C-alpha cells in the first residue's frame, strides 16, 4: 500500500530520525496503517510548531538578542517574553518609568532599542512626598528635584504626568464603584416597587387590595393625608423643643437632627446626622440630655428667587480655587516668621485666579490667610458638623453668632455629604464692640475627592437678587474659603484652612483695624485653633481619668450638665459683647458714656435661662501693654480676684469644683465661692469658664445660687438656671501705632507676628450684663447707665494697677 504524504522539511527530518531509532527492548514502529496515520498527524503538528519557533529565532537573531535554536533553546522563552512585557507595564504603573531621553529615542523609530530606568526606593519616596504637597510642580521645582535626586528634568516631568494620570484613574474607578452601588440600590428599590404594585395591600384591613376598589381621587387623598401626617409629626417635635413640653399627635414624633450640643458630634441620642440608620457610628460624641445649648435659627426656605444652575457653576469654580490655594505654597503664600499662619500675596493671586463673584468694591480691604494642623476628629464627623448650621455654630460659638440654612440646592450622596450644596446665612464676630458683626449670605459646597479626603468651600452670593435684601449684607464678601480635610488615621485628620474675605474697614474702630488687616481677627489660624480646642475638649471629657480634676460631689452626668450650662453662659456673653441679632438690643446714647463704650438694653419676659426684667449690657475694648498669657493668668486666678471683682467683697475666693476642658490648666469650668459678709451671701456661687489658645483667651463668669447648682451637679436640667454673664475676652494685640499694609515689592499682605517685636501687648474686651429692674415694663434710668459705665472704668483701672501698667 502506498500513501503520498506532504510534510514540511523539518517534519520529514523528524520522521526519518524517529524511524531510524532502534531500541531492542521497545518496539517504536507502527504495526498498522491507522497507527501510521496517527504518527504522521502528530509529526505534522510538531513540525509546524518547530517551524514557528525557528521563525521567532530568526527574528531575534536580527536584533542580536539570542542565539540559534538548538541545544541551548529554552522552552519557557515565549512565557518569559510575556512576563517581561507585563513587568514593564507594572513598572510604568508604579512610575519606575523610562527616562525622558529614552522615551524620545523610542519615538524616533522601532529600530532603536528601548531602555527602561527603574527609580530607586529613595527617589520614589522623595517624589511621592513632594507629589502630596504639590502635584503640579513648576520648572523651578522640577529642576530642584532633578538636582536633588540625580534625575533628568524630563524624567521628573514624565513621572509627575504619569502619577497624575494614575490618581485620576483611581478617582474615576472609585466614582464608578459608588455609581455602581447607587445603581444597584436603585435597581433593588425599583424591583421592590414593581413587586408592591403587582401585589397591593389594603391600608385598612391589611389584605390584598382588589383592582378598581378605589378611585383616582381617593388615591390622591390618601397620599395627601400621609403627607399631612408627616408634617404634623415634624411640627410636634419642634414644638416639644421650643415649649419644653410634648404636644400630642397621631404619629410618633421624628427626632429633629442638628439640635444637640457641639460636644455631641458623633454618637448621641439621635445618632450623627442620621448615620445610625445606615449602621455607622463615629468615634466621638456626648449626650447632654434633651435640650439644646443655643437658640435654633429658623431657616427661611425659598426666600430668594435665583438661577440654581448659576450657583452650581459658582460652587464648582470656588471648589477648584480652594483646592489650588490649599495646595500652592510660595510665592502665592508668604509664611510668617514663626512658620505658622501664611498670608496671601495679592498680586500673585490676581495673576493665577479670576474672581468668581465679581470685582472688589473700591472701599473694601482684603484679608486672606492659610493655616494647617491636626485635629483629633475623623473627617466625616467634621464634615457632618460643617454641613449642619446649628452644629457649626456650636462648634465655633465665639466666631459665629448665628447661622441658618436658607435652601438645599443638592442633598448630596449618602452619608458622606458628597456634592451637597446649601444656601446659608451667617453672622461672624470678633469679641469686641468696636468691630461690627459681619453678615454674609453664601453657598456652601461639600465634595469628597477620594477615600478619606473632603473639601468644604464657602463663597458669597449676591443677596440683592431679592429686592427686599438690597442692603441686607453690605459690609463683607466671602471669597472662596473653607477647609480641606484628610483622614490621617482612625482618630485624627489633617486640616488645611483657607480664609479669604473682602470687607469695609471704614466701619471698624482704629484700635481694631490692625487686628483685622493682619488676619488675627477672622483669619484661618483662629478657625483652626478653635477647632483644635473643641476637639481636645471632647477627647478630655471622654477620658475616664482626668489628671488634676476636682470633681468632689459631682457625678458624670453632672459634669456634662455643668459644661452645658457654661457653654450657654459663654454664648450669651459673646452675643452681648458683639450685639448680634440673637437678642433684640436697643442701643443707648448717654452724654457721660465714652464713645468707645457701647451700652445697650433689652427686656426678658419669658426666657427661663435669664432673670426676668430689664437687662443692661455695656462693653468696651482697650489696649493692654502686657502679654496675653500674663493677663489671662491674672484674671483666672481666684486668689487675685479680689483685686478687680466687686463680687469677691475684697476677700479671697476658693475653687470648689474644677472640670477640665483641655490639656492646659486654664481650659476649664469651675465653681467658685467667696468670703461672705452676711448670711444671705452664703447662697451665692460664681460659675466660671476659662480657655486660652492661639486665637485668644476668654474668662466668663456669672453668679448662681447654690440650690440651682446642686441640681445641675447631680445631672439635672441646666436650661432653667437663670444667669447673666460678664467677663473678659483677650485678643492677640497689635500696637495702635502699627499701620499694616501691602508691600510695594510683591503685593503680599504684611502680617505682624505674635512672637515678633511688633506684637507687644494684647486687646482686652470687658463686658457686663446686669439686671437693673426685675419688672420688664420698667423704664431705664440714667443712673443705671452711669453705674455700669463706672463699673467698667473702675474694673479696667484696677486691672492696670494690679499689673502695674498705665
């Protein structure tokens, strides 16, 4: 039998070699025609495979990379080529990329050989560290990195390009994951709705509803009835808060979020901003009872008529500007001598940014600062507090007198508040009667940029779009300002705060103008220092063992109630000093009262937290040529209180209770008792709160009776303790002879330093609130005004005499 077979040459050689194999013990020759055909098929396939390998070998020989296929041939060659190609891509993804010259050479043609450069771990670490601070380095910065790391300029440039590309890809992947989760959630809800529509349930009997049982009008009435029930429940809950007693309703009341204390930032009786519903809990928070520390500012919904799409564009532009300003360094920001607060180079800002809210009015001055620091609070908890108007006020009680959310343009995504956009009103204050309150209407936009990284930005909007608001906020404009929040670990976060405003300085007293122009009045360091102090206070109060604390006779619930009472006292003191709109004040002008002393009056009729009657408030600010620390230690020392306080009756005072609110000994709430002259005065105590940080210091006190404080120290409700606060606010001082301004060379705002030679004293604000008549309808007399004016003058003179200053 003959068979004509066509084989490749290498297959034929292989077949002949196999045919010539002689093995005495094994029979290799086929014994039948079918076996012979199978051998031919196997040999044919093996020949084609070896032919392909020879072709690969010839191609590699042309590049001089490999010898002939023979006894040195490695069967794993093709696999290693794939692995090498994958390794090159991995190196590119991790930025061990080719140098700039090698990439240019590779682009000239395929004939040139590609060389890849692997960066050292030290180079990668340096590049990553610099990228966190500045992802867009300029030519000067790239040359500095090139010199320091021993790399070429193009290598540095390509590394940063690839790193930014990778970050963008990661952000897009993260957003895709979130969108996919939202899509799955919507699909699940859609399926549930479809299922509910297919099997309707009767609301009356709970059984299956018969199609056509009710008309369309009846269905609409049921929907309206459900809406009205929800509205009634909400109103009942709010009434319970305002009146202090429950109001019956047919449904269970919905707990109003956002009414807790500023120390209840995370886990309270209602959870944190609805996080309990999602099964999420945050690490910090306290529960102080059912009351709220501060009066609720009622939001005015849909008060304005505006173009929402325009506000979205402004918000996005402001967010972009905030991120860039937070990341940029010199020359945009000029660091102070102590390396703390940074001031804005105005000329450099104008070259890099265009205003998103229009040109600055000619009579306005500019203040802009930046500060960075760590706070012991998770980023999400801080975002929740900033996006809730009442919690925001309670977190910064000495800086914000009141705030309200006017409208919600976007409710955001999930619990992260991503893309939430609000319209808000706020009043910002400096603790001095010589600085007018700043009333601002602005939009607040929150954006989560990546896992554990948020940014919250504010930017003013024009209230004159509503005709009745034409002169509503005439004295200040808030340019893109806010903070970038980045989680560092499970306990703290890094905050970069930027404050940028334009204001009318003609309304500011000349004594306080240097304070505001230098950035110490409303600057970023003041916001950051206040936030750090509040977070330290929360951490201290959560600790079971507080060193140096005297809590004899007070329970844990009593400690919280006592702190809550002190917070209300401090809030009312700030409202009286700054004359904010929290209370309705009537300003008085009396001939014997100096122009630097502001005297006001108001009537209290139904507030249980204050004595009923006519309340007189007087406040002024003076320059003190002593340091903030020395003045603060003198005023808070109960042993020196007889030097200036008429309530001490000239004798020493004793600290009965000390509740720490910070690491420093001066940050505390204390209860003092003085030496009594008669038996009636044995029932009088003094509640005092003191704190000091980089933004200033505060000493606030009020007389209270023993019976009320006994209830508070046992954990009772402090809302019914009547008190009128008085005290002192100490601001970082700049000598009245200093005249700050801009440098003609670079346009940077000139800032004096706290530790420098320019700052040689501090500003002392003295404020008193006195009940002059317990009948609300009584007339105020001139003698009462002169009495409180003399009280302020004598107190200041006594303090100066005790400190031996003039």
